[in-house]
C-alpha cells in the first residue's frame, strides 16, 4: 500500500521504465495498491513531465503487435480495452505506415505451406477463421490467400 504520493509516483515511474503504459493501465495497476491517494494528480504530473503519453504508448503498441503478425482489428480492440481514445488510435494507425496486407500475407505463408485447393471450402473457411482471429479484415485475408497461391 502506498502511504504517500511520492511512493505512488515512484511506482508509476518504475512501471513506465519497463515499458509504455496507457493512463488507464497505470491507474488500474496503482489503484490496487493505493486507497487514499488521488491517482489523478500523480498521473497528471507524469503526463506533464512527459513520462507517460498515450500517443507514445499507442504508437509502440501498434508497432509491436504488427511485428507479431496481428491485424488492425485486433490491435484496435486491444487499444480501446486499454483505455486509449478512438481518435488517437485512428491517427496512430494512419501515421504507422505499415502494410497490413503484407503482414497478413506473411502470417498466412508462415502458417500454411501447402496451396489451397479451389474447391475445398471447408479448408478455406478454416484458414479464413484463423486469419480473422488474428485481426485481419476480409480484404487482407483474401489478399493473403491469393498471394500465397500465386507464389506456389
């Protein structure tokens, strides 16, 4: 339990030193260990000093998840769950300059080595379900399937 604002601030800085966090994440983690301290004051000070930034968190989160082979839909959902503003998410995706179609194609090629037979609808549905669970749109999935079938 935190007894002073400085203890809460130090704990928040320790968390931010390990990785970027959204404001909501920090508030949730700190609230579990403090009852009497006004965490909004602590978080506002961290933001004013540049220690915490939802924009920086969003940009790094998009880069990290994109490099892990996740799609826009899943990343957007996770960011919203972490308390990031929808406008900030949209702006970060525009600024990211990531080719989501190529990420989808790469993820698909890594998972499926064999070509998809045109009349095997059950297998196509299975592969599409796999890709959609990773957060790719239907256009990105179709592009990935077509690109993989052309290369084989």
